[in-house]
RNA sequence: GACCCCAUCGUCUAGUCUGGCCUAGGACACCAGCCUUUCACGCUGGUGACACGGGUUCAAAUCCCGUUGGGGUCGCCA
């Protein structure tokens, strides 16, 4: 194992966002491709919003995507793993506070006695005067006796931002330079004694010996603060990689309210985890093998190379995702696909238990080339189970109101009854012969009969579906269809 | 508002660091055609982009400056 150590640090405050998923995927790929360690740390310090069930969801989402971690807390039935824990941030409070104390002692931090009210007022004043809303440094150089004089007054601990500038050599964004005076002395411990995010991440990343911090570029400005903190604490400064964020189809930040913001929405919509992995990576990374887009998770680990991460934000494109999902469905083995399909069919009320395994595999086979998502299996096969309850209006108009359709349907019925071997091949042969002898295109036979057998215009191949339906049922449905055509009202 | 980041077909992008091979390549989408039992798959072809303005240079998508547009940060949220 190499010394690469990366982490993801989701907050269990809601569902697992698509942006979190992208970050997780890149971190995971980086770790796996470099033989490094992938750490999962739960940032659950926001006691108001953090809930255990949200942590369970993170676990579920990661498992679904096929992302495994090497170190992490015990949660959602997973045991704790790793020696640098605890991996739940709320359990690391003493560590954070101890480090804040060190900062205080080394003169890199100071106690601030300003009240929230004072600060809010000051901020408003700054905004009114169009000044940057910054801390005014009032308590920065308070003499010891003044501090003593405050007695037991509550105080926050602020980091004393050093002079000079901070330069970040970001793996994605390149060199980013900021004057330190752009930052005010930010709070690292609240008056109530809670450590603030900036302190907590840096202490955790430092103590967990994280070598590469890979996260969304909404943290780019924060990273400057974090680097100063790393240096003040005497930790090795990790390398940073700030990934562009995932935008929605209109180029806006992917709002939590939008369908699809929740990674698991895609599972529910019938997308494969391997598709999501593949798609998320493509949204901001290109392989060195030019033009290649289709990858299995294993192939991604092989091909991944962090130098090819892009720096501009990408919009989520549903059409491309659908295409990619179709490709992934086609790459699956029939057995695996069948296994993925059955629960979906059951949920939709299709009683798959009435069919044997060979039948189900054949069904899978004839749908594999056609369905864009797993969920499409339901409209593609429901007629096998539910029978034909109604005929779609449009294809009726298109196929059943044509001249001579009853004659052709009758001829097909006869052909079906006389076919010796009820297989797709034999049926095709028989229909083709019919089409030739009557001098009418094959489509004039297959389209009307598809409607009779399925009630729809779209579905699996006609002969294959007829084979699976069985001779008796197919013939019965043909008869019903013919009766229906004869009962059609003349068109207005 | 201040600071930071970004900017190539409708979309994801290659090419930018290390100017010339770029009359800008691929993929999705779209259009046309082929294949074909529907839809789909597949195949062939097509439409379609270097945000704008200045420089530098024999030569710029590529380097520099400015403008515009988008995003982020500026919390006792994470």
C-alpha cells in the first residue's frame, strides 16, 4: 500500500447529494489507482441537523455506488476500521480543543471577548458602507492583564492570520495566490466551547495523516485558511485538489430540491451504479486514451489519472446519462441483468414467480438491447403478465384502420396455427412467406399483430415475444384482436 | 461590494502548460440516409464552437492586458 491517504467527509444532514457522490468517486478512484487508503469521516458536529438515519443513507449510497472505504466509523452496521480514529467528528472534540489550546500557547490564536451582538452590528455597518465585512481585530492584541480582568467572561478563540500571502499549488486549479490580509482572524472555537469547521477539518486531516484533500471547489477560498492553519499547527500540508461542482441542466447549482440531486434518485429511476460511476467521472475528467468514454469500475481504476481532471464546471446531461446507461446494460451478462430486473418487476406487480428461469433469461435477452433504464422493463414486459387490457389509441389508428387488415390478420392466425415448431425463427419464416405470397410488406403483418399480442406499438421483437407468450395465448390474443378490429366504429 | 476561480459545437469535452501538425478532433443530442417486424441497437453522412476587444509574434484556441458572462468565498453552517 502506498502512503497516499485521502478522505471524504460528508455531513449526515440529509440525503447523499450528487456533488458528494462526484467527490467520493474521484477520491476513491485516486486512492484505488494509487494503492492508497480511503478514509470515511463523518462530520456530524452540527447537532441541530445531523441525524443517525442520514448517516445510514450515506452508507447505503456509497454501497450502492460500489465504493468501499478502508477506514471509517462504526455505523449503519459497519464496524470501525483504522487506527487513526475516532472517525466521527463529534467524538474528536477534545482533540480539536487541545490543538486550539496549542495555538493559543504558540501565539497563533487569541481569545476574543466580542459578543455576537457587537459583531453583527459591526458587520451590518460594514455592509452599509460597502466595506468587506471583516472582524476589526479588536481583541487581537489584548494585553494579559486585560484578559485577566475579563474574569470568566465567555470568549471565542480566533486564529491570528499571519502577515504575507498564501500560495496554494492546487492539483486541479493550479497555483492560487491570495494576500493574507484578505482574510480576517476567523473563529476556531465558539464561545460555547464548540470547535468550528475550519479547525476541525484541519486537525482531523492533519492527525489522520491525509496526504491529498480532494473536494469541491466551493472550498477553494477556505483552503487558503486551512493551509495557514496546517502550518501554524506544524502538520504536513496535504496536497489540495478542488474539483469543479456539478451543475443542473440549466447551469445552476444543483439544488437539493431538484429530482436527481439525491444520488439514490438515480437508483430508483433504474440507472446502474456502474453508469453513475462512469458518468460522474466523465463530468470533469477525460482519459488519456482519447475518445474513450465507456468504462467499467475496474477499468476506471486502471485508467484514472488525476492530471487529467478538468477545471470547469459541468452541467448534468440526462440524455447522455441515458445513453451511457443503455451501454452499461448491454455490457452486463444476461444473468446479472435478469437478477437486477426481477425486483423491479415484482415491485411493479408483475408475478415473475409464474415463469421458470429459462423463460426469464430469454425475456431478459430480448429486452437487453432495447431498454435504456432498468425500469423500462416494466412497460416492455407487463403484457406477458397482465394480458392485454386495452389497445393504445395511436397504433390502432395507424395499423388497424387500414384496408385489408382483417384479411392479413386472419392469414396470420392460420399461419400461426399451422406452424409446426413454435419458435421465433419458425414464426419469422412463416410470416415472411406470407408477406411474399400476398405481396405485402412484412411490416403490414407484424405491426397489427404486435398490437394484438401486446396492446402497444413498442416492445421486444415480435417473434421473440410471441415465442415467449406461447402458442395458445398468442392465438387467443390474435382472435381477440381480430374481434376488436371488426367492432371498430367507422372513422368520423 | 472585496477577493478567488472558470470560459472551445445545444451538452460533456480533446487541444492550452511546452504557440505552427487545428481549414479545431471525439461523444451525447439533433437532422438525413442505410439496415430493419415496431421501438431501439448498429452503420454512413450532415448541421454545429475557440465569449468579446486589444496587444505580443513570421504564426494564437494556445502567451499578455482589458471587458463581459458564470461560479465560489467573505458565519459563533459544514
